[in-house]
């Protein structure tokens, strides 16, 4: 990393943090794509020095990393304020690698009961088979404190949560965990490092789906885990053995996307707040969830912890009656009438994406189970892109007229 860059502003870090290419005789402005599976050594002594960590070499085999990958990791470290980082093949691989690095068979995870359902599936369907069990608790500090017993190894927090954008008092939750020697892992994908850096509040590890706002162009899938050198070295070992790292070309694309990250996030924050404000006043909208609205249950916490509300707005359209059939029909009619946002999974890209939550992440659950999780059939999650805000609002207005 170039000297002094880590202390600069976020836009400067996004552009200049990363591998320092000045030692390359060609002085490339952009880190090259190291598209090779293996790396050669001049002598056996050079190889031994690599394994003894007394050389400056980064890798001997691409499954353990590449210079292109390390450049991306150093950029992320600068954005998050972390000592070290590893990038992985997806956000889910980042979460699993982080947990496997710090949890043992027989240990327990305490997780908020609101968040990405894919994470909960990984905990319940796969980590549980390894003897790592999860206890889900409500967002209150009392519930977290009560759950943190001697067998707990990890406190897992998603902030803000998916899809209701809920928050907790992060400083207090981390303090509860630290008092009992419990590792806190925070998934801050929805906020991104632009809006919150959980490590500054004492979190041990932070994970991101780099696919989302950090890359921002809907063209790669990757994840990241960031934290202390000691913990990240453990995560790196898990990633290396499982082979869950992205290839050099993906890392190059993400590094290119990150250069505009602060500019994009500023626009996401601004546009999403305008859209959330518009929707909240619309007579055909039942309810809106956005952290920077005073109506949000965690508005006070959002003011404390978040620089901006992010690019996700969740809302329920009004139906003719309270039946799930009516709710489903109203939401479907609304989505089908939109012309700019694309109905699809994921979030955080320059293109707006939107979907009915019950049809996407919760489709394999029956109606009763969805309702227990507060997922109504008229609930919609809108990833606000970088199209003109006025165009998006006009499109929403036209679609709402057709319900």
C-alpha cells in the first residue's frame, strides 16, 4: 500500500489504497491481473524462505492468493480500518470461513433472529452437522445478554438486517460479548464501509458480500472478512484449504469498481432516502422501512451508528383486504408494472433491483412460517440503483396507480 494512503479520506483510499506497484519496473497505474495457477522459485532456498515468511513473496499457488487478490484486500483494509483481510468467493463463503476459523465442535453461535435467510440456512443445515449450533435471539440487549453463556463462541450480528433494516446498540452488544471472551462477527453488507465500520466499535471480525455495494456493478460474486492479523490468519487458513477464493480477474474487476465506491454510496444514500420519503407519504403504501426515516423503530440508533441509510428500501403495498392472496396479488401487480427496476436477486449495483421477499428468499417456506418471520406477501425489497431519482419515483408512481 502506498505510504500514508490509509490515513486519507475514503475517496482517496478507494482509488489509491492497495498494492503499491512502484517496485514493478513498468510502474503500472493499475495492478495487473496475475492469471497464473502457480508461481516459480529460483532456488529451493527461495521456497524455504517463502514458507518461513522471511521473503516478500505473496504466494506459491493461486488457491492461497495472488498479487491481484492481495491488492484488493489492502484496499478493503484501508476502507474498513482493518489490520488484515481476506477476500473469498462469495459473501456466504466469507461468513462460513469466519465462523469455522473461530468456532469448534460443540461450541455455540448466538445470532440475531433477523437477517439474511441464506446465513441462517448455513448455520442450521451445515454448521450444525459439524456440531456448531445456533441460538437465535431478538434484537434487544437483554435477550443477547441472557443467551451469552459459557458455551457460546460467536456472537453474530447483521447490521442493518435484511429485509427490515433493523439495528442494535452495537457498542453495548460487543461489550457484552467481550466480557465473556466471545468473538463478535458483524455482517455489514447492507451498510458497507461507507456507512459504518464495525471494527471501530470493537467488533472482532466484519464480513461483507463484496458482490453488493463494494463492487457495485452486478458482474462479480465475492466476499471479504476483515479484522486483526491474528484472527484473519486463521480465516486465511480456512479459505486456503477450502479453496474459496476468487480468481485474479474477478479481483481486478472488483478493484476497478471500488474506485467509485464512495461516490456511488453517497448517491445510493441520497436517492434511497428520497424514495423512502416519497413512498411513506403515498396512500397505496402500507408501511416503509428505512433507517433514516423517523418512523423506523431504530431511527435513534441509525443516527448514532450510520453515516447514511444505504441503498435498500423495504415496503409493503396496500392490498384490497388482509388476506395473503390479496397481498400477493397487489405486490405482484405493482412489480409487473415497473419499467426501470429489474425483478431479481442481489442488491447494491448501479442498476435498480426489486423483488417480492416471499417469492425470493422465502419461497420454500409455507405461509404460516413466513408470517412467523414477519414476511407478508406484500413485502417488497427495493435495491435503489443509480438511475435518476426522479425517473425511479415516476416509475413507482405509475406502477402504484395500476394496483
